[in-house]
C-alpha cells in the first residue's frame, strides 16, 4: 500500500514528530523561514524555454503571501473550498499549493474544475478549467512569470493580479489541520496527514538540512509531490525542479546535477 493510501484510510494518522512542530503544510514553510530565510529553496529549469529561476525561502514566502492574499481577498476563497489545480511541476505551482494551504483551501491536483470552487490553470488546460463555476485564474508559465500576451476570456491573469497584493498574509480564521488539504492519487488528505506524510517521506528518502533534490516528476502524484516539494521542505532541504528535461540517463542532467550540487535525484 502506498503512503498516501495509508493516510487516506482515516485510521492511521502518523504522529507529528518533526518539522519544527508543523501541523499544516504551510507551517513547513514558516519553519524554514525561521531557520534561514536567505538560502535557496526552489530552483526551476524549463528546458523548452531556457528559463532558470531560483527562489530563496524569503522570496518564496513573499510570493506565497501575495498569492494567499489574492485567494482570500480578491477571489473570496475560504477554508474548505476546493481548488482544481491544473498545473505542472513548476515554481509557480509550489507557490499556489502553499498559498492554498495558508488559506485552508483544499488543493485538488488535476481535479474536475466543474466540481471545484475555483480553478487554477496553465495555458494547456484552459478549456477544462473554463468548466469551473467559480473563479478561474490562468498562469502563462512564461519565463520570469510573464503575463499572457492575450488574456483568455473568463480568466484572471495571475501575473497581472498578484503584484499589487500585500507582502504579509494573515488568514481570517486559523487553518484547521484536520480539514482536507490535498486531493491526489484518488486520496483526500488532511493538512495534518500531508504534513506528517512529508516528514516521513523525507526520512524515507534520506533527506536532511542541506540536501539538494533534483526532480523531473510531475506534481499530480504523491511520489512527485513529495519528491519535488513537500519532503525537501520538511527536511530543510532544497529542490531543483526540471520541466521539459532530457530523459533519465542523458548526460545533460548529470551535468546539471553536478552544477547544482544535487545530492538526491528522482525521475
């Protein structure tokens, strides 16, 4: 049985024994911020566009705060709402997930937009996202977070809306760790289960503070989500996300791993 299937059963919730006492996934980011806000935490490569972006813990936290304010204030998202997240493994996806968890919104990876309260979509899934009856946000996923050349009808352009948001976020209500936070692989996990699973997965993968993880896995599975975001965050490690990368075994990935001082590789 996979890790997420065990958590989803409802009868086996692992104790929280690490991660600085974190109870929700957003707490994991706050713990990292307290330890070393200047260290790199997410490095992103898109080999189709040539993009490379590196975010420190402080910069990631700033983006998350702005996005959470957008969710809470402009999109009227509230704890318990469901967000269909139709995005690849990307630095902006990490921001949206942490923003959802900061507000208390349930992030549904690849979820049906027609059954969601809001939808967050990349350029390749706009037709599906348009079925959402609530708010719809589009991400161009262009280098440096650039805007859409032409805004898709019925959507807000994330790159246009987020800059004016506040740099600090305070939820209107405390986030309940026992409410659903993530739907993935057919399982519904609470915030406490996601956090405990991240901590356990970090231990299983042998991650520790200073570890550097390279992942080419998508975020729509528990394996990919933990390898590319949650486990490094829980361990105080950092991650190198690679999109449109060469297949495993290609020398270019070996060169990148060496240049980025990678200690663990997945994908």
